[in-house]
C-alpha cells in the first residue's frame, strides 16, 4: 500500500509535464494499493505475533513484492517494456545499487524518472523500517523486521521503542534530504533535478536524471555539494542523532567514523597525487574529481564525474579494492561496511598477541568495549560467505562470455550495491546489453547484498523451514 502511495506522489510531476505517463502512474498506483489492501484485509484476523525468522521471511518477500510492484510504471509506460529489464531497474533502485538498463535517461518521462529516484530514497533507509513505524497501528510488532532490515552487523537503537527509533531515523533522513534540495538549487540545479538528485544522494543510490550523471552539469559547486551529502549518507545515522543532542564527543570517539574519514582522506590524497603524476588535469580539477569519485565509490553511491578506468591500471585497481569496503554500519550505503574490516583487523592483531602470550586473555575492543566472540564469529562467517559469493558470481558471469575483469566488475557492483564497476561495466557503460538471465542473476546479487547476505541465505537452509 505504501508502494502505491509513493507512486502516486509522482502524479503531480506527470500532470505538470504532460509527457504521457499519467495513466501508467495512476494504474500502477491503483494495482499496488489494491493488492496491498487485499493482503491486509484477508490476513487481518491472523495471529500478530512474529518470531525472528518470520522477520527474515517477511523482509525478503517484502523486497521482492516491492520490486515486482515497483516495476509496473516502467512496463505500463513502455519505457522498459521487458519485464526482466524493468525488474532489474527496480531492484537496482530499491537496493540503491544504481545500475541501469536505460540508454537515454534524458528521454524518459519526468514522472517515471521521479519514481526511479524515489525507489532509491525508499530503499536507502529501508521501506521495511518505514513500515515498522506504521505497523503498530495494525497491531503488529516490528523488532524482528527492523533487525532483519537494518544495514550493518548490529543495530544502534536511538530510542528503546523500535517504532520511535524508526520514526527518528526517517525524520533525520528526510531533513538531510530537504537540506540537500536547497543546497543543490543554490548550486545551480533546477528544482526538479535538485529533488531527484537529493533522493539518490542521501540514499547513496546514484540514479541521475542525466545521461552523463553529475558530469553533465560541469559545475564544481554541484560536485562539492553532492560529494558532501554522499559522505553524509555513508555515516552511521546514530551520529546525526548525537549532533542533534550536541554530543560531539561521541562522534569524535567513534572508531568507525575516524576510520571511515581516514580512508576517504587517504584515498583522495593518493588519487589526486596519481592524477597529477599522470598529468591528467590541473590541481583543482584533479582534487575535485578525486574527492567526488572516491566518496562515490566508498559510499557505494555510484555517481560519476569521470571514468576512473581511464586513469591507468593503478587507480583502476585502487577503485576496485575500494568497492569491497563500503561505508559505516547504520548508513544507507552497501558493501561490507567499515566496522567489519576494523574488527577483522583487530582480531588478527589480537590473535598474534595470543600466540606470543598463550595464557593472556586478550579481547577485541571496539569503542573501548570488549566485543563478544560470537560477533567476531559472525563477521568471519560474513567475510567468508561474501568472498565466496563474489567468486562464484564472477565464475557465473564468465559463462556468459564476459572477460574476467568485466565479470568481476559486474559481480562486485551488484553484490556491493555500487553501480559502476570495472571493465565493460565501468562508469561509462550500463547493463542494457546483458542477457535476460544475467539480469535476473545480478538482481539476486543486489538483493543479497542489500539484505546483508544472511537474511536471504537463511531461506535456503532446510532448517529454516523445519517446524519448531
């Protein structure tokens, strides 16, 4: 039902521009609203108690249902007549991946483009979290859904009640989006473009209304504004709550924030130095392009102002490795997340110390607190599964005839919810030429990455379906 309401949000834009997408939007909205209402109506008398594994199932099926329903505007308007391609575009939107099959974005109806951007804004924080804030009205609990949906290895609760947490997260999210809209307007964008790009920046999604992405504006001020808000999108949203409460010391003490900021700064310096060495452009342009592209890839946003695959093998490899980081847990970004890398490294150092001092008790500490061993085991398992899925995905893509670089680029682009990759899926390319079955497989990888692997993979375990 919420999906239908958000589609309806695009109706005023469609009517204003009169580009022929009014009826497709109305019909798509009505179909989603009616289906949602029927599902609610026929299940309203059922037991409202949820177990944790019910949450995993609802989240996975919910994202699939939203992706099917969200593809209707593309299909009914004729913008993407193929169901497989429309499903791919919609999954890419909801998972904030940013990969696209559209070859002429500027020729797409304005109402449909707004819907395309909205899918990323909804997916950024998670449509399930939004639903959690409303479910109590229907008498349904929400903790299981929030735990299954929340990005990162753990959930920081801003408020002891889960519904209040969801509401606070969405308020913060909406305010940041609104601030960016005005910032982009002041920087030179039209109101329409400012709204669309704000939706897809704060969500670290990367869909643009221009064929050349942000590069089309050729505006340093716009690039710096987008870079700043991409960086914000990669922050743990708990930190914004600390800013509101004027608890700046909590931000400074946060190890993940320091590592995230340090990684971005170091990568920008290294990239700028490399571009100056290659004599690609002057200092300011090299610095600006480095800032934009580094932040875009680390936060898994996927906007582009330059094609890093043309910057030589060293920088191509550097950006490929950055795709395996991701930003902060509790942010809208995809990828492995910084905190997992930190805890893996800390555990490695602790293990070396344990070898030197077998009798010593040496815990892994994060933000001054000892980390439970089960969390370390969870992260080790996540790393193993993530790399295994990446390897298997690359192998599958080579079966379609793609070279190893393109296959690896397409896989990490989808699994990490990044958008651009390397090889034939770099910033200058898209996924329109991929076979239909490959688009379905990559859609699966996008959902798998967005839902943190375990949420979906658990459904393939026979034990998940066993009666308990």
